[in-house]
C-alpha cells in the first residue's frame, strides 16, 4: 500500500469540530484532516523503508507538544523480563480456580 493511501474499507475517523451554532466547522475538519494525512504519510514512509525514524518522529512530536504546553499523557511502558526460571518459581499460594470464578 502506498504511503498516505487507505486500504479500502478502512474506517475514517471523524475529527470534525462543532462551532458555536452546533454546525460542523468544515474548514477546521479539512485542516485537521490535512495534518493527519501528512503525519500518516510521514510515518508510513518511515515504516515502509524500515528505518528507525518512526519512533524518533513520534518521540520528537510528543516532546515538542509538551514543550509548547500541551498536556500529553506519559507513555509508561517498561519491558518485563521474568528472571526466575520456571523450575525455580514457588508454587502459587492461592486457589486459581476459585480466583478465576470471583
């Protein structure tokens, strides 16, 4: 699939805003859609070329948004590696069957 092109059947997100009269502001919707399309194209290009740029682009965008004062939630994701081999794991102290039913 070409960058920026949506597969047939993909759902289109509705980013339109209502103005004070309750009507959709088409100019705002069109501008928002242009920005989203541009970002989508940029990320698709980075992913298509299998570069490490995609995570960097997202990180820089989030950093820039935070620097400008926008409250972007923190992304908390730490890799979990179980350091205890299965054979050294202590037996489970509870009754798994009862706990599943609760």
